[in-house]
């Protein structure tokens, strides 16, 4: 695994993000309340610049039927939302956060 210096931790403020180039492509690095996350900067949907998107709390919901939402709640999990079409990915794993059934 290649290590890449992003920035000194003292200069990388909470809430900040940096997009860096590596030998495997662009990677977004995020400081969320002094926890650091790195995720590939490419959305699986149509190759959008994922890390230019917004970081927010993941929303979960229960449905009775298609389009009939019963409950929804915000979780403590952080996701990044692609600016092109809104696909969301968990920052801690890089996994798609939507219902991919």
C-alpha cells in the first residue's frame, strides 16, 4: 500500500476535505470531528466527482410499499453525496448507502 502525505493534522481542520491524486486515482480525504476518512473520488453510477459532494448523516427509512414511507431517521453514520445524481456512499467503508436491491 502506498502512503501519501495529505497535510499536517494541525492544519487539517474538522469539516475540511482534500482531494489528492495517488497512483490509483483521485481520493477524497475528510476530517469529520477529528476522525479521518478516505474514499475514492469516483461515483459508481456515472463516474461523477464523488468527493466534491456534501457530507451528511445517513437517513434510514421503512416502507410499507413502493413510495409509502412509514418512518425515517438520521443515523450517526456519515455519507458523502455525489453532486451529479445524489448517490450516497458511507465514508467509513466506501460502500453504496442506497437500496441496491
